C-alpha cells in the first residue's frame, strides 16, 4: 500500500477520508493520482476483500477519470502506482460489508 513504510504516503491515514483531503496531501507531497472506483457487487459469489475491522465484501474495481471523482467521495485504499503517482481507490459513499468479522 502507498501508506506503508518507505512508500509515498507513509504514515498517512487514507481510509474513509474525503478525496479533497487526499488531493491536498498529494499536492503537498508533489504527487499525482489515478483513480479506481470501488463498488459493492452483491452478484459476485466470491468474497474478494476481507478487512478485520470493516468486514467481508463483494467488490468490483474500475478505472475512473479524475474529473468524474467528487471531492466528497471516500477513499477506500491507496496503492503505489508508479514513481510520483498513487492509485486511489474511491467510492461515492460507504461500502456495505456482506458479513462482519
């Protein structure tokens, strides 16, 4: 993840923060972002994301342009994409776990 030790956003909490906050942080650090929209996918029979705090999810991911991402969207996770660029996984609102752990 982009927040791990030695990564571009080391020490930054990204989960459940507004996109506008992360965009400001990226500017301060001289970084750019690409975006990936995360959606609940109840039709997916496989649990493809398990979080010890948030629960288990059926999710899909799709690239989305920066102009299509609202400032109030939530950041799900951040990943190192390439030098100077992070991939922010974003969603317009909270995602619904299918089960709590």
